[in-house]
């Protein structure tokens, strides 16, 4: 009996934690001291994880950006403070994996705050949401009997083969040359970036993707004589990118879903060929993750057999995915923030960053739930730069998803795009478009034969003596003893003088005849 393999892809561990991070940081020497902090935000990058002794350790880095007025002239400045963190999840109750465990981690900053200890240093407090999941990617060996050996009842099932892949760390570098209508750069005040994965599809032996980054930059113009007359330029640039993930199993027609994760960001400026400071250098790191699905029909064997010889089969129950519904749905976020606290009279920029949202089934509806970190930058009546931030809950119902049951498995990703903010009656109304993509898979089970203990119909010689004495158990009959010693029942009857299949009452011994030539069983 030759074994064949059955693909397996199941989530064996999933956990989430909220981690407070507190640290102190000093300003770089080239930056002036802190007068007033306008805005604080942060991002997470360079995540990695290891599984050892029932624990999953996740390591990563954060970049905290501090937008502030310097203590002397009042110019806006931007300081970036990197920091490393480590967190351990208890995975001791995770079941043993069959194949290779694939660990996927993600993180999002929920809150960011900074207080100056003195003009040259700050105390930073971050709220970090960290998620980790382990998917068992492997194969199970099932039995496929050869023709003529035994007749088993073949069964078929439609299985969805699921493979998880990720790209190597990629870096997008771009030189943004300012057009002639923009003033030269004195210094870069602030910069942010929002990643969007527009398309991902399998081709022969790879998965191709493309997307764009919306890069936002604020810089102070060179011509301003002092802080009061400073001119600030708000620049928005869309930067496209593309790439591929090698995959020998990929081919046209498969379903693939993907998501992108930022891996760090830097921005600087330099002089152009004419000696004017008109070039902004951007370096953005990212990784692309892909889930590849392919439908295939598997054949397995269950009970209901007529063996050509005696054979004890062993069975197990296995779970797998069947083809599911592909999801692509657009939504809308709206959130109000107070504007009177900072005295907003004008809004210059705004952004929303989502934590990884979780699908939840409630009252027959599937909803993506989680939280978001939002920030708004603007000016007050005195033309001073002001900023505010907030954390709020998100509930995005998915109207396109039907036939929802707890047995389904949901692999969904939500991105936030086109954030906008307006002043209305003393409040800031934040709006943004959302896009949820992914797949809803059905969880199926089969009971399949995966091992066999074969009893061949030619018995082996028991011994070279003429006979042995056997002491039977109370529940044993003549058929049991004949099977155990692989001799005909009639030989036992004739040797011991038995008249039927049952042992005589109070009979404590049975004579087992032995010979050099194997006998055949009834």
C-alpha cells in the first residue's frame, strides 16, 4: 500500500496583545530645542518572530515622529526617534504542527504621546497593538491501496490548497524634484506615507503585484526671514511600485489575496544642479504578503471494504478548506473630533492608520472590528501650527458576504484610503474610504484511512517442537486461539477432542500442535 499526500493548511495559534512602550529620547545635536510639541505619531516596522519551547517571541522597531516649534524662533521642526521592542506570546497550548509552521505578525500604533523633560529630551509613550498567528503548512500521508490488494470505498472531496508567501524586504527610492513654481527648501518639517496594494495576481511561477504610496511632506521655504513670516509648503506625491514573489506552484487562474506592510521610512533634501535646494529624497521600505488558493479534487478511502486478506485499518479525521467566496467591498469611515480645544481655524493635513481588523460574526452579519489612530494638523487664529490626535473604534459591516456560519474561516484585510478632514460647527469631521479584500473559506472534514496492519494469509511456523500448552483466557473460544496461532480450527478440535467451537467448561489448557510446515487458517 503506497501512501499519498494530502495538503494541510490550518491556523493552529492566533493571539493579540496591547503593549505599552515608554522610553526617553534626546534630540539630535543638529536640531534646536523644543518649545511646543504640535503632534506626535509613530509607526511599526522590521517585525520578526521566532517559535521556541512553546513561546513566540516577536521583535520589532518603532519610529516616533515629533513635530514641534523650536524654543527660539518658533520654526516647525521634525525629530524622529527609533526604538526597539520585544514581546513574548504564550503558545504552550498550541497543538503540535504536522508540517512547517508559518508565523505571521503585524502591529499598529494605537496611541502616541510625548512630553518634554527639558528642551533637549522627551519622554515618549506609545500604545502598540501586536497580532501573531501560526499556520501549519504541511502534508499528511494517507493510504492508496494498489489494485487487487483490497477493495476500499473511494471518496472524493473538493479541497482548496492554501499556500502562504511573502516577498523579501523591498525598498522604494524616489527623488522628487520640485517644479519651478515651488520655493526652495530650508528644511523638511514632517513627512508621512500611506501604502496601497492595488493589484496582485499569479502568473507562471511567480505572483506579480503593483501599488502606490501616497507620500505627504511639509517643508519650510528658504526665503522666510523669521518664524512669524515663515512659509510652509505642503507637498503630496503619488509614488508607484511593482514587484513579484517567486512561487513555482503559481499559475494563471488561481485566487490570490495580498496585503502590504511598511518597513521604515526616511526623507531628506539636497541641492539640485543649479545650487537650489529643490530635491526631496524618499526611501520607503515594505513587504508584501500573499495567500495563494488553488482548487483540487482529492481521493481518500474510508470504511466499507472487502479485503483479499485480513487487514486492520486505522483512521483519523482531518480538516481542510474548500473553495469559498472572494470578498472585495468598499466602505466609508466617519469620525468627529473636537476642534475648539486647539483653536483650529484651518486644516492643512490629516491621516488615519488602522490596526489589523478582526472579522466578527454577530446577529447573522460579518463585521470588521478594530481601532484606528487619527491625527489632524492645522492652524489657529494666530496662524500658529496646531495638531490633535485620537483613537476610536471601527465597525465595518460587510454587506456582500452571505451565508455566514461559525464554521467558515475568514482571511480578510482592510485598508484605509483618501483621508479628508473639514471644520464644521466647532468639530473636525474626519472621513476616509476603506477597502476590504480577501476570501471566506468553508471548513470541511473527512475521515480517512492513514495506516494499515496487514495479516498475511500464510501463517509462519510457530516452533520446532511437537506441541505447546496454551492457557486460554475466560472469554476466548476456539476461533480466537486458532487465529492467534495461525492454524486450522479442525486441527485444534482433532488434537484436543473438542466437538464444537466453544471450549469445554473448566478446560484450563489447550494443546497447540506445531510442525515445520506452515498450516493454513480456515
